[in-house]
């Protein structure tokens, strides 16, 4: 093959496949749906005015979505022919925020039909929810497309509330995330709520010891949680408590001072500070002393999270209803 013909072939292949390898861009919808951010913000503001957990619900959906086949909106799909929904998998049982996504999608379809993906809605609404709660802002890269299927079995990649740090680190590493990302993204637990079922194993018989988790503050937190979630109680899946005791609805760095005081609610939270010799301890201390540093790293890690396994170009589709494929 001549050099000239080789160049022509390469150019042709790039023109065919270049779109599917396109990079995300904060200005992706500048011409096709220029008001996308304002529309999403309007719905989030209205929702958060009546549900303080709205931002926490959305960011959880985004995180759980990205850890299964990448940020492709697969978590939003209902059961259908050939699709076993991720919603019924253990990490997602009881997850909220699906109705908020549907409201945002409806608002966007009324203005920009068939343009904005459900995966991008999760990414953009996560940033807006954090900002509305007093947290940092960042330029959200956009241009994701939606998956054509779900991966129920793949939800085992999502860290559970009961993991040790030794388990969580490789879970993040496999997604291209490092220790800073692990600690920074865990800081999203500075707002929102958690069910008794996500932490009650720490309260009475931790790891079969017959005693509570020794890393749980026995003076300030343990008695409160034991009263809220009594041993053998029937309210395990229906009773909620604040992830952050001090400022439960604000996005701030108090989550990290809580860890220093052994007041992390979930095992996965407290592990970041109480695992002897772990490099995560220094990161926790850094964020506890500098909210600015936490905000900077959190924004960076959210962008990194949102880039995992994205579909672009001609891959996937733009769903008109986030619950089902077109």
C-alpha cells in the first residue's frame, strides 16, 4: 500500500470511528440545548426545597451507576425483555432519586427533545445538588450516551457499607481511582441519611466479637444508635439517621472531623481513619483541617468518576425515558 493511500485509509477510519471516541466537553450542549444547566438546576432547587436528601440521593445514583459498566445511566433502567434491572440488586435496594431524574428528563424533553442523555442528567444534577447544599462547583464534562442494557450482576463492584479498607482500595483501583479519590468521594457522606441496616452490624456484635465496633465512639454515638436501631429490631430497613451528626444537610468538611472523633456512621467511613498505618489517615486529617482542600479534591474526583466507561459518539443512545430503552 502506498503511503498516500495509507494516509487516506487512516483518515477514513478516523472519520468513521472518531465520533465514538469523542471526548466529553462542558460545552457539549451549547448549540443543541443551551439551557440544560438552568433547567436541571430549576428542578433540583424545587425538589431540594421539599426534600433535603435530594442532592444526596442523586449523587449516590451517579456513583452507583459509574461503578457498574461506567457512567451510562444503566442504573435507571427498569426490568424489561432482556433487561434485569440494577435497581433490585442489594447495593441499590431502597435507593431514592429515580423520581427526581424522571422530573428532570421530562423538563428537558419539553425543551430539547431527544438531546440530553440520562447519564448526563445524573452527572449534572450531582454537581448542582452539591452546590445547593453549600459544596463546591465544577465544570461538568458532558456528552455521555445511555446504555442499551443493565448489568445486575455487575453491581458487586459497588462498595458495600460493610467493607474493610483492604477491600475498598482495589475496588477503586479497578476503576482507575486512587486513595485520594476514595477519601474525597467518601466525603459525599457529609450529607444525606442511612438506614439502620447499613450500620447496625457495628452496634452489638461486630464481626462476631459479641461487642460493638471498638472504632465507634462509645460515649457520644454508640448509645444513640443503639437506641435508634435496637438489636433484633424490626425497623432495620425503614429507620434513617444522619450520616453527619453535626451538619447533616450541609456539604462541608465536618464528615472528616467526625472520623477523627470516631463518629463515622458506616464502617466504610470510619475505616478511612481507624485502619492502622493506612495512608488514608493523612488525607482525612488534611481535609479535616482544610475545607478548601477537600472541595478542590472532591471536584476533581467527581470529574474523574464521571469519566469512567462513558459511551460517546454513536455508541448507546439518548433515551427519551430514562427507565427504558427507546
